[in-house]
């Protein structure tokens, strides 16, 4: 083996080590990104409230339909001591 061939192999070895280190760093970055994404997804899953089922029909009560009128009536009744 000539000195020139040894130099080429040495340069190739050095370059391949650089590439392997870069690939390992990228692999770690992807792993950390996926872990972060998983944590964020779990956090969002906990904070998002499920939507109400559209099939459930809600019939509002009188006080829900007319909250101000009902509260005014309650105040008048209290002032008059009717109940």
C-alpha cells in the first residue's frame, strides 16, 4: 500500500466519522423533537374539552331564557318580603 493510498483511506475515514457524528446528532435532535411533540400532544389532550354532543337537545329554563327578568323578579320578591 502506498503512502498516497493510506492518505486517501485516512481522509475517507475522517470524513466518514464526521458524517456519522452528524447523523448521530440529527438522530438525537429528531428523538428530542418527538419527545417534545409527545409531551405537547398529551398536554393539549388534557386541556381540550370535548365538544358537546350535537344530538343532545338542551331546553333552557325560564331563568336561562330571561336571566335579567328572573333576577329582577327575585329582587322585587325579596324587597316585598312575599316569600
